[in-house]
């Protein structure tokens, strides 16, 4: 099964691809956030083009109180609901610290570019390791 990992940000959205057969997630692309409707269209197009069966959406759960929700979490969950309305199955995965892990990885490996797609791949890899 092909999976699409999404690290949703106000300005940029990191996207990663993964596969349950290989159990590997890889950075894929960074999408400029040009508004909710446009992002939904782009994600739907990527899912169709890449044969994605399920989206794994990063939710930035708070470290002190993982049961609490802030405005950012509520917005991302509305985004998940809108993907589901497009018949795209969505799972949620805690993505707290994925950006910090991505930045550390980039420093250690010399990976150039932005960290959004790397953060998405770290979150998706966590999902694959935990669920599959």
C-alpha cells in the first residue's frame, strides 16, 4: 500500500511517500500553501498520480498534555475531514519534534534544502514503524 505523509504548515506543506511493502518513507516534495482549497486539489492530484492509498497527516500534539487541542490542531483536523470528503482515507500521526529531528538529520548528513519534506518523511516513517 502506498502512503502519503503530510507535514502541514501555514506557509509550506512537506510531503513524503512511503510504502507498506518496503516499510520506507522518503521525502517527496514541498508544496507552497496557497490556501485550503488549492492544497486539497494538489494533494488529490498527487494521490492519483502516485497511486496513494492512504494519507498520514501529522498532528502536532502538545508534549505536556497530548489530550489538549489548540487552534492549529483543530485546523489540521478540518483539513483531514476535507480530504476524507474527497474519498481519501486519512490517519493521524503525532508529528511533535519531527521538524527538530529533520533539522538534526540535515546537519548530520549535509542534506541541502528545506526541512518540511524531511519532517514529513520522519513522521511517516514513525507511522510505518509503529503500525505496519
